[in-house]
C-alpha cells in the first residue's frame, strides 16, 4: 500500500474512534448511541439527537422536519413481509428484500453502525 494511502487510512481510523451521534430518537424511544456511524457531517455536528423515522429509517435534524415527514411517510411498517408477530407484545419481525429496498437496507445498516463496533469473526 502506498504511504499516502496508509496515512489516509490512519486518519480515517482515528476519526471513527469518536462517536459522532450522541443519541437517536426512534419513534417514542430515545437511545444513546455507542459508536461512530458515517452520517453526513451536517446531521451530526448541528444536533445532539438524530431523529429517525421508525418506518422508513430516514434521518432528520429537527422535530419540525420529522413532523412533516411523518405526515407524508408512505410506510406504516417496514417494507417487506411480516414473518413473525409475538401475540403478547405485538413485536413483529419483517423480511426485507435488499434488491427491492436498497435505500431502506442502507439506512438500516447506517443506523445499526451506531450500536455495533464492527463485524469480527
């Protein structure tokens, strides 16, 4: 690997050691983020809490934007087929086709990175 690439890689690794999102508002739940996720800088520098639509996973900076989005969001559940529903808690699991729902899957991975250190083993 070229020296310039090695240096760039080191800078990237160092910059991702610091979490850039403090908390996430996901529907009625507010959760502290654990790790860095590569959300756009203008979403992470200006707000302490990142707002995420619980149905389509789109992220927003302000409650005003979230309210407007929720009035227009076409989803009432994640895209895909419901494959399990717990009768006691009404918790559901959905199967999402990544070929059909590419954006949703990308947003899901981005959200997951806030809580997963990385894929190891």
